[in-house]
C-alpha cells in the first residue's frame, strides 16, 4: 500500500477555485442533499476538483472543497487521503493504478509490479516523458479477470508484463487500445468462452414461454378448483335455506316429549292416575286375579288362550300333544323351513312354558 501524503510544498499551487462551469455543477450536487447534510457531497466535489487540476488533488483544492461544504479542513483531508481514487501528487498523462490485492497477486500482479518498477521507477512519480505514473492500490472489483490495472478511467484485465508493456506503448503512441480483457475474454466469462448457460433456449424466449404456459395452466387448475368449491358451498347454502326431509321421513310418527306421564300430571297439580286407568285396572283384577281362586294349570291356560284366539279369529294351528317349537336362534339361516311359533295374543294371558314329559 502506497503512502498517502500530500505532494511536497514545492509542487502545491498557491490557490484553487472551481471554474464557473464546475462551480455550477458543484452547486447542483450540493442541492441533492437535505439542509445540514451538504457534507455528503464531499466526494463528488473532490472528484471534480481533481479533474480540473489535471488529475491530482493539491492542498488548496481540498481546502476549497471544505469551505464550499462548511467542513473542517481535516475532515476533507481524511477523505482525500483514504480513497486511492484521489491522487495526492502530480500524475502522468496516463495514471496506472495496479491492483495488488490477493486475487490479482495470485494471478501475477507481482510480476506486473516489478515490470512497472523497472520501466517507470518508484510509484508516485511521473515518468521522464510525462506519460506515466503508477500506484499500487487495493481491489478494484474486477478480480474475476485478474490481474488487472486501471489506467485513467478504464480497466485493463488479464494482464501479463508483455501485454501491459504493449498497452503502455500503444497509449503513449496514441494508438487505439482494447479496454477490458486483453486475452479475448468476454466480460467475465471463462477463458475460451462460456461453458455454462449455453442452452440457446435460455435466451430465445421459448423457455420463458414454457414457464409462462406452466403458470397459466396452474392458474386455470386453481380457478377450476375454486369454482368447484364455490359450487359445493352454494349447494350447502341452498340446502340450509330450503331443508328437505330425509327419506322416508314422511309418514313417521312424530317423536315428541310425552306430556301424559303420572309425574308430569302430578307436577301440573292433576291426579297422577287417571280415573279411567283405575277402572281398567280394577276390571283386569277381577278377571285374572280373583282372591282365593287357585291359579289355573298350564293346560287350562293354553285352552283359555286358544279360546280367546278363536273368538278373535286367530285360532292357533299348533298340535295339542306336542311342545311348541323353539324359536330359531338369532343368526341362523332363514332358509331353514321350520314351523314358527304362533304369535302370542297380547290381550290374553301368557302361555306357560311347556314342560318336558319327564318332569
Ligand atoms: S483483487 Fe484485483 S481487482 Fe480485486
């Protein structure tokens, strides 16, 4: 890294002032910043002062910029000495800033430095013919094409001592030179040409169209799903607004809360047992449970039941001398053709269970 010192007093001009044109330009730069933030224009103003002064910044120019921005001299001096873009000593017609940071150093910047040292002498001094001066600087941001150098405003990359020498010769002679890579590299592509992203469809628009088609298909699919959901929601809303009875609800007895229970009648202040029920209960007692009457035998009970059935037109066809068949067990095949027991007469007395002959 080069020393960042002001040029000797013998080389410093006595004063500096912006030209009227540059003063107008500086005013426009300062107006870009809000009131109280005019110091933010220090770099553009220093840059313009350097340009006006033949490519380097004398002390007088630094102080003039400080006065223009209302800054202490030392603060502007700090900026000018920090950035290598500001030359603090007179420079040649072509000012070479050679990058010496690691990537460029690894790729041959040290050989370039030796070449400049040999051709121009120590950095910071103008060559005898006035054409060149040079300085080692830090990374200039073109590491991909290292090693490189900035000459005035342009970058020259992929340099070797021979290429740099030829370049300097052309510049000094006024011949046209090639800016950028000196080995035919395009931008920062690999040497020999690009070896990635070489598919032409990446650049002819067809792949972009394919992506767009995919997005459109996905959009159509999403909108179809959305309309399906909306239709289902609409059906649900219609069903909620106009409910239909579930099949086959029509004709079913309505299940409701019973209001005829004794407890409810009692709670309502009525007699828990209706008088008609009491009368009915008394009649049944008389017909089935006369006090002092012995219980009928099983044969008598069956005979009474059949007689009652005959009166009701539902005479049983069961044989009298055989026990009634047992009901088919649950789950047995219904295909078995067995006689079924006669249905019990709800209104008559219940039939006693048949006894086996052994009992
Ligand atoms: S290291 Fe040289 S340009 Fe970055």
